[in-house]
């Protein structure tokens, strides 16, 4: 358990306060309002300097840095990535592929992970076993990928839906805030 030991209780005594971000009593789950403001600021522009983020949210740059380190350590920030335009990197065709399979998640998901065209793989409940988001260079490459998936041991059938136009796409988004 991690503590921040510099807060006073009602009688003025120094007390230890639980600062774990996964504490269940936080109003918004894993993060507090200051964390939310920092994350919203960086989601709007990830290249914003810590000093600018601090000015925006009313904290010193060092406090922003420490909060970001804690959020990353605690798993709230799972990574720092670069968003690419799929068309610019030669994968303009997006499709969703439903997979009905006789096998459980681990073995099939491991095989699916081998293909860079598969952006996401979700083990789901219902008629299908997996739901995949894939990107390919063209429909021929998509067909080749789907044929490869169908040949995997345990796969009974696939259902493919090709995206005509993406209206919007984003990672987990905290929104503009209040």
C-alpha cells in the first residue's frame, strides 16, 4: 500500500492517506479529477508540454509529471503510442470479422496475433467466439486473410463486414470534461 503522509485530519494531526489509484472509493473509478483533467488535456494534444498541461489544469509541471508516472505505473496509462493514418501506410480497407470457433481464447488468439493486419481481437459472448478489427491493403488481401483465418484449427466459420466509411474512431476518450 502506498501512502502520502502529509495530510492533516480534523484535529490537525498528521495522518496517512491511501493513494492507490485502484482504490474503490474514487468517484470516477481509477482516477481523480486532477488526473482526468491531465488526461483530457493530453488526449486533445499529446505533444503538449508538461508545463502547458500544468497551466491548463492548475498544477506545477513536476506534479503533472509525478501524476503521469503514477498513472502509468498503476496501469491507467497502458502505453504511449503514435496514431497512424491507415491509408497513408497502405491499409485503407477496414473490416470486422466475426469468428465462430470450437476452441477457447488463448490458443486461437495467439495464432491471430501473428498477423499484423489484425488490429483488435475480442473474445465475445453470443453466436460468435471472436470479433476482429482488421485492416488490409485491398479486398484481395482481406479475402486472403479471411481464408487464412478459416483454415486455422477449430474455426468453424467467419462473417465479414467491410467498412464503407469510418465516421469517427478513437481510443478510450474521457471527453471534454465538465
